[in-house]
C-alpha cells in the first residue's frame, strides 16, 4: 500500500485545499493529513488563524478524502511521521517548492500545483476589514505600525499626533483632529500622552469606535472603570495595550503558576528599567503597567497595603526611580521601575515548592525557568515572541472585534482598574510615598515618549 502524507493549517477550508488533498490522495492508496496546531503556527509566526485546531481537523475529516488526520505540533515532526507511518510520498503545494527537499532522504517529495486565486489569508482578510486610526506619535507607535502589517484584517488608515512631535516619516497619513480621525476608522489605538488617554477613549467610544488603549488607560480607577462600562454599554471592544500580557511565554508562565507548579506563590519581584527610553510622565506611569502585571496576575488586586519610595528628576520633578511594595494576605510583592536608572530587569516569583526565574529583560520574554531546591527537577521553557507581544496584542483586539466574542485575555478589567488606582493613590498621596530626594547632579536622561 502506497502511503501519502501532507500538511497544512487548513484554516477556513477552501477549494484550493480540497484540490490539493484530492491530488495528494491520487498519488497513492492511503492519505494522512497533518493539521498544524495553533501553537506550532504561532511559533512559525502565523498568528491569525481563525479556527481552532479541533475545528480545522473536523473540517478536513468531514471532506472524507483523508484516511487519517493528525495534529502537527513540533519542528521535525514530519521526519518522525514519515518514519512512524512508513510513508512513501510527502506531498505539498507548489508554494513550498524546494523547501522540503530535505525530506527526500526519507521518502519521495512531490510538489503539487497550487490553485490560483484563493488562500486562507485572502478569506481572513475578506472577513470584516478593520480600519484602525492611531492617536499619538512615538517610537512605540512606529513599532505598532510595523507590527500591524503582520496581522491580517487590520488596516491603519490615519494618525492624529495629538501634540506629539515624534517623526514617523511617511508610515501613515496624518490628520489634524480627533474628529477627522474618527470619521475614517472603525477602531482606534489610543497612545497619546497618559493624561489625555481617558478623554480620547471616551470620545472614541462615544463615537462608536472600538478602542485599544495604551497602558495606563487612565490616571484614576474611576476613569478606567468608566471606560469599561461605556464600552459595554455601547457593545464595543475596549482593551488595555500592555504588550507583555499578550506574549505567549508570559501567558504560559501564568498558567503554569496557576496550575500549582511552584506551589502557592508567596512573593513576586519585578524590575523594569531603562536608561535610553524614559517616559516624560515619569517611571511609575511609564513602566508601572508592565512591572505590576505579574504581581496583579499572580497575587490578585486585593492587596492589604502598598507603599512607595521615589527619587525625583532635577529637571522636571518626575520620578526617575520608584519602588513599590505590596502586602497581601500570605504574600508580598515589589516592583522597581526606573527611567535613567539601570538594574537587572528580572522577574522572580517565589512559591512554596519552587520559583520561577525570568531573566532580563523579562517583559520581552521568550524564555523562563522553573527552579527547585533539587536542581535536577529544574525546567526551562522557550516560546516564540512575536514583536514583543505587540503583534498578538493587535491580533487579539482584531479577533475580538471580528468574532464578537469575549477573548481569553491575561489582563483583566480588574487589573487595569487596579493599576490606574495605584497610580491615582501615588499621585494623590493617599498611599505612603517615601521621598528619596533628587537624583544626583549632572545626571542626564534622554526623554522619549512612552
Ligand atoms: N494550497 C493550494 N492552493 C491554494 C491554497 C493552499 O494548493 N490556493 C495548499 C498549500 O500549498 C498547502 C495546503 O493547501 O499544501 C495547505 O495550505 P495552508 O497554508 O493551510 O493554506 P493557505 O490558503 O495557503 O493558507 P495561508 O493563506 O494562511 O498561508
């Protein structure tokens, strides 16, 4: 019996897939189809897949062409499968010509002509295109624009700088008012100065636009909560854009801890500092959303008390360094944030059985370790990081709008509100803030908008 194997994502199954499968089957007597798992696709940088692995497997099975359907989960699996299933022919579309010649060592490799004029990407893009407007202009926005190109179904249509003077070149056309921007788009990425974000978000939601808002979304808890309430009332999507929350490694790290791998977490310590890129709003507002993320994620937002210590800029009085300590029932946490101060940007989460160590810069993590007293039990984890998490952040936002479903987010409304509440308490002095004085004379900090 001649066995043939082929692989693909088979998202939104179309006639190109059907033709390919038919022709693959005709090459032999028995056809095995490997359907690529979402994780493996993400690792390859394909993050927009619409259907779940189960749905895609079911769709391929329902065609009745394949004799066997299996998931494809790791690099190198093709070689394993060819050997284990005793495969004679590996078949794949001509768009992959040359790419799989290395499999000739194990079986015959056949490239089949691709059907012209159809692809899953095309179908995904055909689904509700989202016209996205941007408010603000900064280095992070230029990264956002670059990353948005990897997300199908999102078109950046215009940008309103709202007073920011960062030069974005001709990456996007600019308009000179928020109203003009709102007239052109279905959704808005709000990334202007932190103190202006809440008002911009409110205007955009009132105008019926979905909002992805840079973090902090507001400088008081009440304002943050009001944005969520307004979005709910209007049936719109409102997401906090804290990129690390969308990174695969961070998400896996969270699941692993919640599943009890290190026992009960008793301490979270996170550090985020930068000398080159400081937020003009100070280090707590600039870095606090990321630094507090693992704390609120692992220990919740119901801390018993929080206190801070800050060192201030001679130039404009903003905090160049802040340390915040939290006391929880049965646990404690702290974060250090600095703009113009440098420290080891690591994350340590200690638990009753072991701890998690994420090396610097932990907020751009693709790697972490779970460590135990018996070091032979230590485990290391690697996950692909797509554009610092920005690509996934945009993709989740787009998918939530298109599918009209509640997403499975690692950053909850409660956490977003708690962060704004922490900033509010710090600024209003309703929490203890120890004054460490002014930074040393002669310190120079280069300012970049967050
Ligand atoms: N295929 C084909 N003709 C098409 C589209 C896909 O023959 N018009 C083949 C591919 O070459 C591959 C298999 O179908 O062998 C599965 O491809 P997949 O990547 O799942 O489909 P695409 O439509 O190419 O998906 P995407 O746009 O996401 O790359």
